[in-house]
C-alpha cells in the first residue's frame, strides 16, 4: 500500500497532487492549441444533437453533481443552451418531464452509483439521448449510455473525490466549448484563446499546489472550529459547495456552502468571531460584490479565509488569510480555485486524527438506493 501511495501519507493527498497530470491526461489527444483543434471522440456523433437541443438535463450525485453545476454555468455562458442540474435521486422519483430526443447527461466517477443508473434508465425509457461522463472505464454507466467521454483521471482510491472532480469539470468544459463552436457562438480568436489557456491549466494547478504549506498553516488555526461557511458567486458557488462537502466528509466538521449573495437571507445570522468563512473570491465579474460580502462578514467579526487571484491587492487588506491562485480565463477558474479547498479539508482532517481515505459511514461508490 505504501508503494501505491507513492510516498504520500494518504491516497487523498496523492490524488490531490496528481491533478496536474490527471488534467493533462484528460486533455491528451483532445486539445491542441497549435493546431487549433478540440475533439471529444466519443461524443463526435452526437455533437449536432447537443447543439440543436433546447435544453440539457444533467443527473448526478455528490461531487459529480457539483461538477454538473459548474457545467451549467459554462454551457449557458458559451453554448447558450439552458441546463438543468438534477440530483439523480430526486429526478428518478418525481416523474420528470423528459421527451423524445432530450439530451440527458449523467456524470459519475465510479459509473456505478445506483441513483444515477436508475435516473438514466428512466430517461432512456422516455426516449432521451443519454450521454455519460465517467472515470471508471467499462463500468455500468458507460455501458448503458448512447455515447460519452471518459475523464481519464486514473483510479481514485480516496473516498473524497478530488482529481475526479477536476477531470469531470475539464471534460465538461471541453464539451461546452465544442458545442459553442458547433453552434457558431465562438469567434475563432476566442476559441484559440480557450485552447491556449486549457493547455496551461496543468502548470497552473502545479503552481497552486506550491501553496500547500500556506494552506496547512491556515488549517492549524481552524482545525478545532465546529462550523464553517463557504461562499462564492457564479462559477465559484459550486466550488463553495464542493469545498464544504469535502470538509464535512473527512473532518466531520459541519460546513455549509452558499451563494455569497444569499448570506443576507439567513446564514449571516450564524456569523460571529468563532465562524470561519471561506470565500472563493477570484477576479471575475462578481468580484466587487464578493468584496462587499467579505466586508459584511468582517463587520460581524467572522474570520475570513479567501482564495484570491494572484496580485489581488484589495482582499488581503480585509481577509484574515489569503491563498493565491494564478490568473486564467474566468470559465476555467474552478479548476484552480477548488484545489486550496481540497487541501484545507485534507489537512484539517489529518490534524483532527480522522481516517482521511476511508471516512466513517461512507463508501467510494454508493450502489444502494
Ligand atoms: C465525493 O467526495 C463523494 N464521496 C460522493 O459525493 C460522490 O461524489 C457521489 O457518491 C457520486 O459518486 P459517483 O461520482 O461515483 O457517481
């Protein structure tokens, strides 16, 4: 087992540090900026159907559902196709409105999640086109979908999903760009710029990982907290949800993810000097708004940990702790901003003496209802 962990103390840490490579593997043969090409072989035949579809319904659970929420923003922004993201377990039990030719996209690391499988069967019985994004080659979901794309993240052993999430977001981003292009929504220059930026993502992840010690120091200060709030807007909202899920799963600390603007509708009542609030506050169109949300938390003496874009001069003057990530296209930011959150949950869980790779009550794939 020590050999399999490749010198890391836990599989989860190994998998977090593997992300520059796993994202590169996911792009291999699919993205080539020099030649200006983007191919997703497994989906090629269905690209037309997706481009013509009136909506896309995504079904997934847990972290895969969060990847679906990221995809909702990207698809709607670039491809201008409405996306609905459904918990597979809810979808399958409420007589969903699915008609012949609708596109249903299932996302699953294991490819064995019972609720997701059942949701697919239901959508299939109503004539939908079923696409899948999975990590485990030859698992049940890829076998029952019409087409799909593998994430190629390699085996994920830690129960808390890390590299599978970034690989899912990577494939979904490629898919959204390919569909946007097919629809004629992307100018050639914008398309080329995306390819160029995508190829730089693995190095940028590597750079984020260089901040691991900084995240470890922050973890030491907050390891005894009883609650955490994670806030983000736009694409960073699903990242906030994912950060909170990671912390809950492996450290057993109660954590809530919220869209930052929703704070004033309730969660703000929770804020006092004992409440750590993690902001994903990268430079994007909602930056100024997030800055105001940080001020609101500080005015109530909350402790702010902020993930910011490199070179940010303002937020470091307000937040208690900051972790920088490199600049990239706004749409690609989740691939970087989630990494410090994975590390934060990992270090806190280790410091609390928790079984990081096999947290209590959880299984790697949930094959029961
Ligand atoms: C993530 O850290 C989880 N352990 C869990 O939420 C998982 O993402 C969910 O059960 C879905 O699994 P799948 O991707 O294999 O379908």
